[in-house]
C-alpha cells in the first residue's frame, strides 16, 4: 500500500532523493523551490508523491501551471513535468495513479488543459492509459558555428566553468534586456491562435535559472540558455525576410560565447518554423500531447517553442 501526499515545500527533500535514485543527479532544495514556485501564474504545487509502507519515497508526478493565450483569452493550463518512479517501486501502477490524482486536483484548481512532450518510454502510458491526444512533433534545428567550443570544458573543470560564465556575463552585459522596459508584445504573436503567454510573470519565472538570458542583438530579441551549447528558447517576432539576418546574428552570438552549436526546438505550426525551414532541415523529436480537462480547445492551433519546456 502506498499513501499519496500533495507536493509542498515539506516534500522537497524527498523529491531531491528521488532525483538521485531515478536519474543519478543531485539537485538543490533551492532549485526545486524555484521550479515548483509557480505562484505567479495563480496556482502552486499541482502534483503528488507516493510513499511506501516503510516510508520510502516511491514516485512522483506533477504539472506546472502557466497561462495560455488562446483566441485572445487567457486560460490557466499546465505542463506535465517531473515524472519519476524509484527502481524499487516500478510496475506498481504508481505513474497512472499519481497522474489521475494530479489531473483531478488540476481540474479542481481551474486548470483546463494539460500538455506535454513525453519521451518514448512514457508515451505509451500517456496515450493508452491517460487518454492523451497527440498532434504533431517538436522539430529541432541545428546551427553550427566555427567558434572554438570552450564551453565543452566547463562540465569537466569547475574552475573553468566559473571563469566561462563570468566571461559570458561580461560579454552579454551590453545586450541584456531589462524586463521592466520590455515590450512583451514582441514575444506575443497576435496572429497566433494559441501560445504560452509571454509576460512579466513568465520571464521572471524562467530567468530564475542563472544560465538563462534575455538579450537584444542586432534588433532581434533572443531568449536562450547555455547548457552544453546555446539553446534558443524564444525569439521576438520577425518578418520572413529577416531570416538570413537572424541566422547570421545567432552565429555571431555563438562566436561571442565560444559555442559551436545552437539548438532551436519549435512545433511545426510555429511561425518560426516557416522561417527556419527555408535554411535548415529539421529533425523530428518529441511528440506534442494534450489532456483536456474542461475546456473545448483546438489543440492543433497551439504553438510551442523551447522556452515552453519545463526544463528550460
């Protein structure tokens, strides 16, 4: 028998332990607090952990609330996020039980849609046991630069990592955007039927990650992070004719930060896909899935980009 407890600050130490058991990685309590504190979007701690009879952390499932601007109307939705089951407690049906309890809580809190990007291991469970529907895939674009990839050393030598990120901070200082002065409209494409709303709450939440940056370079607003390479999370709306100049600017950014690879993930219906595909052949990656709770939404009209991942 297992007991199910709603996630709270009191459960963070157990989640930290679960990360170690399942993924072999160390996460800090502070990083868990930053990720799970979605109060800026109206709701917090939408998920549960499972505790075994002998008081072991067994599994967890949670979703992260955010705002969807759909047909010019703001709706509370959530992204399916951390899902882990301890090796000792697998094949007990915990994933399904935790998910269903989470969806019931989400509906009670006024969340009308859950979305996510399940990997090949979790895809069957979402599709066959949790009544998810799927529409399209995220598409990955790679841009190579000729920069010497000094960042590759940062994961191996701690001192170099410190120096590198100090270098990055200095180099980006003149490009950084103050969100107090940002016109959020540049990220909220008015012709899109549905997208995750870019507002102060969104950027404040995402910029808690010290490796995330919001800059303006050559007239382009670029939201990105550095994590083994440059991962572009979002770009302010541009015209199709500006595509070549955008590619050159991203190459300039890569050279400035000594990275030789840039990754951009977008859904096939995203406005940026139409621009990038003119220059780069993408690769299909994660499927885009949805669980409707209580709102009639045409999910095929919702656009996604890398910054919408809960891992960004």
